């Protein structure tokens, strides 16, 4: 994305409201009375799960996509000079900011009933979610943050080792849950939604077919994707011009920093 400026607008986690007041507000306020503002780049990737969660819940929200010019000028408020960030507004002037995709995703999932039925299920769902986050980070570190001359080798090594191990592990756990299209029990959760988004992420990299072919080898993993694809609350969103625009943004962005698939490279 754009170059980091020397100075940037920061938001603080301190508030004119006490932590007890904010906690009480969250416990007592219905989601329909909240407004969510999610800030992330005009790509899919790390912000895609939060966008799906907001659409799934049908709450009032907006997706903010800062321009490179706004970012470079330091005009985009953040906590740690990275996106995504989330602002939540409620009645009587109550508002607060959140940062870090994992925190935002789990917060929204809990609000919207996608973090299980009890503390044990919530912990299990978070465990699967966190492992998926790590896979995407490994994709960046192992295949993109290397010398151009080494990217093809790095891609092949990632597909044959890191991704394959991930798929073997997740296939085991999904088979243990009955290969029913869900990670925990028989209902949709953050883990299911996030895996679907992780697979979508790989569909936007230049070596998409190579990656997706690996995913398709694992019955239970692919069944989760297909199950989430059928969630009616996401139909309209996934078909929208806005969603397709983020998808194209990812294609364009990763085309600049990753090697293509072998058959494309040889043409």
C-alpha cells in the first residue's frame, strides 16, 4: 500500500467513559442501535472477514477505503499505523475505536452469535481462527517477502509444505466434527466464515489455481467453503459491485508482488 508518513493521526483507547461504562453499554445495547465503521484498503484480504460479518448480521455500517493520498498525508486515524480499524457508535454519544483484525473479527463474531454456545466452543473457534491467521501471515512472509529470483521456489515450497500441513491438520479436525461443513457443532461460526475468506484470499493471488487445487484435495475443508457459500445473508453482498471491486483490488495488488502460476509464466 502507500508509504507510511512521518506523522499520522492516532486514536487512543482511553475514553471519557470508564471501562465499566463501555462494558455496560455493550451488554445493554442492541446491535440494531449501533453503527459500525470499518476502515480497510480497497482490497479483500485481511479486512474481508469483518466485512462479511457486518453483512451477515445486517447491522448499520459503512466500509471506508482510504486513498493512498489520504494515507500518505497521515489523515487516516489508526492505533498502530495499520488497518483494519473499527469505530462503533451508539446512542447518547457513546463511541469507541478498535484495532487489529483478530480483535475486530472476534468482537463482531461474539456480538453476532458466531462464537459458539459456551466458553469452550468460543475457545475452540478462536483456536481455529488464529491458526488460519497464521497461515496467511506465513504466505506473506514465505512467498512475498523474498527476493524476486527466489519467489517461484518459495511459492512451490509453501504449497508443498506449509499449506499442505495446514490442510492436513484442519482436515483432521473437521473430520472429527463429522465432516458436516462446520468446525464446531453443526452451526455457522467465525471459524467457518474465516476459512471461506482464507480460501477466497488464495483465489486472488497470481498462483490461485495451484493453491485452490490443493484445497480441493481435502473433502472436509472444501465442504466448509461450500457451506459458507450457501449462506443466504451473504448472497447479495458477494454479488455486489463493491465486493467485486475489493476482489479486483486484491488481484491487482498481488499481481505486482507475487510470481504467476507456471503455465502463465511460460506463455
